């Protein structure tokens, strides 16, 4: 039974879901780093919020860990590259608090438009300064969205309901999606020049860091109001204060800061500045939603292999997983075969699918091929870290999908490029579930790839199979199956035979010395 640790405070429904799905769960919160390191080795999954830091030291101690699930969007507290190198899937729940965060952005926009925090403080102080607080309407104003993903699209929908005009800057926003959202796609400079309100909904990356820099803030429309409920670091906070002090920026509202907790900031006390302590996801509904989602996602992965909202491997729904599993098994076996035969000489590879395989999600199939292939370099490789290992080795990986009809209802071909040229292997599924090799380096051969096998290239001469059988029998090595193929009569032939145990090295040398033998290799398949 898989075992999961919930190490941060989370809604009780998360533990209930794990237990209902047949996953053992421990709820131990408030652990120090050393305490977490001491116990993490016994868990297959780790469910966290923002308090737990999944560092290199924690991951090194997590010898059984398969997946980390973050109940929320931000994963700054997880060392994703190192988790990937260790073969650990990292997931988040990007949609559980989307509405809550979008609503908070709208609330801050209203607060700025009508100076609500200052008016409240003044009124409660008994001043009744009715003429001091002259607000602006949102109707007919232009809202500039920086980031038009899930949260940004919800903000756009709410803003359109308020009769605002919405312009959006997002390099990934297609014209068709912009029309569907009812927004105008613009450049960043156009947005800065036209927007009465600007709200940010983008992750913090090297491309987005300080996207509202001093230079870009100077390009904004006079009297602009700026809201950030996304990530600290998107705005140059010092330049923002200068803009507020000069009056060029009429107001700003931040829910996030470069340094958090933000116990002090030069922005605090600035006129027309509103701040909240990272409350974007802080509603009871959102807390329940992200807890439920992270539990469902981790349980899907540990129980059925489903991968949802993973940040370091292709997504694979719980419904897709059973259907794709035999194709992924075939892919892994073909990758393992070509990896063991060509090994260190591989410079690049092409993964081709046709028939039923071409209609499926290709990413898990490609990852499975790489997992099999890269096992020749590492005994801890899996679908998570295989693409990273391939990239480290500089392998050029190509995907090709064919819609042609061939000899098989489904076919998967893996072609590797080496200094000697290109070599390919191909396989299919018998009965839609049993992986079977059908071609090896241009020679037709049918074989099951499992257990320990001998790969022998030899001249096609009479009596050769008998001599191989005699050599193995004399050494008390039992043969399971023989699989034969040849280019033409009397030419080069391939023999794949399964054996019940590893063949000792002295016996391998005896086979090498048999007349007509060109190559002998021992192969192992999971």
C-alpha cells in the first residue's frame, strides 16, 4: 500500500480522500528540516503547502519518494530540478484557488478606485472627510492584463461584466483565444500606454522578473492604478514608490512582495497604496479545493499512474493511464533494447508512431522510450528524470507521428543515430496489450522482450543453433525461447533467446568463439 505524508496544515478532506483511495497517510505538521529528513524515507508521496521546504538534503533522504504535491500554485519551496534528477514527480494545483485569486484582484481594484482602506480609517477615526475621497468608476475604463492564463482569463471575464475594456499582453495568447475571451491582444508597450488599471497574472521567471521595471513604469499612462496578486518580483518596488510619490501612478495594491513575510517596506505608509499579506488564495473554499485536488492527484499517481498538473513530466490522466500503459511498456522495452545494443554511441534518436499509437498522447510514450534507453547510463532512471538525463548528454530527440496504414494496427519505431549510422528497432502490441518486437536493425524478427536474453549476430549456416544450444546446456543454462531472423539465406542472421538465469562470462566467451559469430551481448529487461 502506498504511503503519503501530509507535512503542512491541510483540510481534513485530503486525508479522507487518501484513505478512501487505499493510500496510507500520516498527518505530521510543523516538522523541522532535520525531523523531516529523519522520517521522509518511509514515504512514497509528500503533500505540502508553503511551509515545508523540499530541498536537496530532503530529497537525498527520500529514498522511496515518488511524488511531491503542492496544494497551491507556487512551488518556490521545492527544488524541482533536483527532484527531477531523482525521478520524483512534482505537482501543483493551479486551478483550486484561481477564482479566489481573481476575485482578490478585482477587490483590490475596487479598493483603489474608491480609496476604500483610507476612507475606512478616516471614518472610523471620526473625521467624516466626505469631500476628500473622490474615486473613479471602473465602467468604460481600460484594464490591462499582463498574463492571460487561467487566473487572468477569470479576471478578464469579471472585468467585462463590469463594462470595462480589456487589453492583454501574453506571448502565449493566441488570436483565437483572445477573441474567445473577449479581449484585445496587444504588445506590452501598447498595454502600458493605454491601460487605466494594470493587473498582473504571470509566474515569476527570468523573462517576467521586473516586467514592470522603472523603464516600463515610466511608459504607463498618467494616473494608472496597478494591482499585483501574482508573485513578488514582477514589479520594481522602489520605482513603484517613486511613481506613487510623484503622482504619475494614482494607486497601487500589492498582495505579494519581493521579500515575504513583508514586515517592512518603503511602500508602507505611501499615499494611495493598499497592501494585503498574500491573501490571494485565502478563502475557505480555496483551502478545501486545493487540499482535495492535491490528494486526488497524488492518489491517482500512486494507485493508477495518472499524472495531473505535473511540472516536470507529461500529464497523463487516470483515465488515459490504463489505455496507454501497454504502449508505454512497449516503448520502454524498445528503448531498453536499443540502449543496450548501441549504448554510449547514441547521439540522437527518432521516435515514430503509426496506427493506433499515433492517435495517443505522445509525450508519455516518448518519456517511456527515454526511460528504457537511459537505463544504460543510470540504474535509477525513470520517466521523470530520463528526459533530463538525455538533455544532459546532448541527445537530439525527434517525434514523428504517421497517419499512414501499415502492416500492423499499431507500430512504434525507435531509430538511433550513432557514428556508424542509423539503426532502428520496431515493435507492436499483440491483442492490444502484449508488447512484441517485430524488427531489429532491418531484420524481421518476432520476440517477447523480457527477463534475461542473449543477442547473437552470426552467419546463417547449418548447425549453428545446435552449437549454441549445446554450449548453454553444457553450462547448465536453460533456454526459454528462441527467436530467429535473417536478411537472406546464407547471409547475416540474428538470434534472440531468453534464458532462465544470467549467462556466466566464460560461457559468453565460448559462444563468441563459435564459428560464424560476429556479436554476442547479454540483455536484461524489467
